[in-house]
């Protein structure tokens, strides 16, 4: 949950939030401020309902419920969405909080003991009693020193855990957007890339949809393992075209997609023709023979002003269908008509 109001708007929301808290006898701590500010701003209907249910005018304030809501609606939003990662992060934070509390309690007790020892030494004249006080202070000093060193170790360990967790999250996110067979982007990666490219506002955006010709027949003739090898080969070929302004993905089945930005329609069409020609040259060895009749049909559409993502995909798909209908193994450009 994010707050991007300007000073005036934030002040108005705070004026609404505070009376709500006072009315329900909610303590004015930072967590509660955040919850009721979000309530006043109507940031989340579920949070608003949960606050109304848990803290009605007649209900007794329950701090643990506030903490639970704050965690669910604020802390989690800044944490990774992966459930395992969330659990690991929560466990890590719990350990750190416990260690911090233990160290703080030990330091506070030491401060009290130190003050008492200094007072005793100031007023004590008996050498034996003074020695006992000094021994006690030394023992307490060693204890708090041990706590501090232990806390330092736990902080170092936590840093290592965080780095490990960050790497796991990177790996998890990467695998979520990579097609397991072809090792290029999957449909989810395509959707994200296309939305991102359209959000950038570059009108020179073209979409290539690529479909392998007679792929079902190839699977039926040579088997699915050979079919997978062909798809893997296509993935490797498309990956070789990947560049700053060219993103590739497996769209689904034997269909692939290429998103081209900052290129004219002519340049995008030329790229499509290069890809078609390279696919035509692929040879896959099957026992003692080579499969060399692989080809693809390609539809190309360039984004038009005000066009939706769905319509762009539809036009590229229509161009692809036209390539299939006109004999396959060719590139067709899309016309522009709203669907």
C-alpha cells in the first residue's frame, strides 16, 4: 500500500483519521496512524471492513489485532509475494526482534547494576566490600559484553540469510518468467513485456507472431521428443535475436512472439523475414536422417495511435492467419481496423 498524496491532501486525511481513532479509543501510535489514515483515504475496502469489524465504537481495543492488520496490509506489501519467502522473512525478523529485545534488556539491567555499583563504591570504605562490588561489576560487564558479541554475530548471520533469500527470490522470479523447454520468456513474460513496451509510449512498437507450419503433423510423424527438440531449437534461434529493443517469448504451443520497439514497420518486417529464413535452415537429426522441412508463418502488426493491447495482438494474429492461408512459410503485414 502506497501513499502519494501531497501535503494538503495528507493533512485533510489526517484530520479525518484522528477523530475516528479518538471515537474508538485507538492509541495514537505509528501503526494505528497508518491503518486509520488508509481507512480515511479508502485505500483498501477489505482493510476498511476489517477495521470496522474489529474496532467498532463499542469494541475494546485489541493491540494484537492492530498489529495483525498492520502486518497484513502494510508490511506484506513491501515483502516478496512468494509465500515461502514471506515465511522466511517473518522468521528472520522474529529472530532479530527477539535478539534485539534480549540485548536491550541486558543493557538496561547492566546500566542499573553499574549505577548501583558506582554508588556503593562512592559510599563504601571497607576494602573487602569494595572488592566484592568490583568483582560483581566485572561479571556484569562480561555478561553484557557477551550479549553484545552474540548480537553482532546474529546480525552478521541475518545479513547472510538476507543475501541468500534475495538470491532465491531472484531465481524464483526468473524461473516464473522463463519457459522451461525453450529457455526464453514464457507467456507471462510476454504479457509483462508488451504492457511495459506500450506504457513507454513509443509509437514505433511492432509485434511479430510466429507459428510453426504443420507442427502437429511433425509430432505425429517423428514423435513428441523430436517436436520438443524443434521447439528448443526455435527458442535458441530467437534468443540469438534478442537485443535492447527486441524481446522474444514462447507465446504458447508452437507459437512464438517477438516484441520490437524503436523500429519502423519496415525494419520489423525485415527482422521477421530474417527469422523466417533462419527457421527454414534449421536441421534436426532424427536417427539416421535429418528433418529439414521446418518452416514458419509470421504475422507483423505495428501499434497504431490509441490502439489497445488486445487489438494489436488480434491484428498480428490475423496477419499470421493470412500467411497460413496464402501458402505458409511467409511474412504478412497487418492492416489496421478496430476489432
